[in-house]
């Protein structure tokens, strides 16, 4: 996997936003896969800035978000829907009918996951998937387990993931116990993937992702099987990666 190391989270976010802008200018109908979480906020800030200065035009772009908490509707302020509106959708010219998120409040959860997979297929697949990394090695909400699931599915959140998302809910006990997530297969079918990781707290997970070993205990390690994946790090996240 190609690794790029940037001096700070801000410089990594800026470079990734410019890379996305360049790809959208080459293909205005680009299909993007998007993460949530704190790592992605500087990226969305940069994309909003590029949109305001007309460097990027989102009007024909399609987006699919990785995951959503089970039981939360789109208008719940703690949902990833709300996160995306707050940090990106409300500030750029993305068409609402081209932004896709899983509905955490769907009554038919299996039907919702199947609908999401069909929508991705109808869009022609995901061209460019941006991923964040959980401190436990998850991508989307594909948590470390004895097995991983290929398609979009309902999943149980680990204690550490619920802790990491407590900032949205005030306290860990308020974080839903389950979520919906794109599956490992859905993610690995994207044509190009960038894993964006910043901060010292992720350094150990990053070292394991780049170890050359695959394990379902570290879902992001499966990215090593993809032919067009890059890992973009700030210096803190790269601090345990050997330079050899
Ligand atoms: C969250 C999300 C992921 C995200 C990751 C990292 O729980 N489900 O999509 O990439 O964990 O989050 P953060 O950037 O806040 O560390």
C-alpha cells in the first residue's frame, strides 16, 4: 500500500480535498464514498472552502456514506445524517437526491441494507472511497470479529467504538449498541480508496494495518488486498511506522 505522510491533520485534509476536487473536475459525475468521525471534519471544512471558491462543483457528484447508528432517524441531531448536513451537505451544491445514507430508523433493516446496495450498483459503483480508521482497526462499522461481513449489514458496536462516538451523545451509555454499515465487500469494490488517519491514538492501529498480515481482528488490514489504496497519515499517526 502506498503511504503518504503529511506534517499535520490540516495539510493532509487540504491535500485530500484538492485530490477530490481534481478528480471531480476530470469526472463531474464522480461517485464518492464518505466517512464520518472527527478525522473527517478538517476534510469537509476544506471541501466547503473549495466549493465556496468554486474550485469544486458538486452538482453532479453522488455520495454514499459508510454507516449510520441503528434506531436514529435522519433528523436526529446525533445521527450521521445530521453530522453530514452540519459539516458538508448544508454548505455545498450536492443534490439531495444524490446523497445516500443508510436509514437507521428503517423498520425493515435487511430491506434497507439491500436497498443501499442496489443504489450503489445503480450509481455504477463507488469511484473514490474515503475511509477513516477506528482505534480498534474498524472501517465503517466493520468491527473486529471472528468473521467479517461482505455486504451492507446490521452490526453490533464494540465498547471502544461506543466510547469513541460518545462525543455525539454526551456519554457512552447513550451511544446505540448497533449500527448499519457498508460491508467489507462493498468497501473493497470501490475503484480507489484513501484511508485517512490522524493522531497519535491511531498510531498502533496504523502500524498493524501496514504489517503485511491479514486478520478479521483488524478489519482495515483487508485493505492490503486492494489494488488502488493509499494510506494518508499525519506525522502523529505515522509515528510507529518504520521508514524501511
Ligand atoms: C467511527 C465511524 C467510522 C470512522 C471512524 C473513525 O466510529 N464509524 O466511519 O471512520 O470511527 O472515527 P474518528 O475519526 O472520530 O476517530
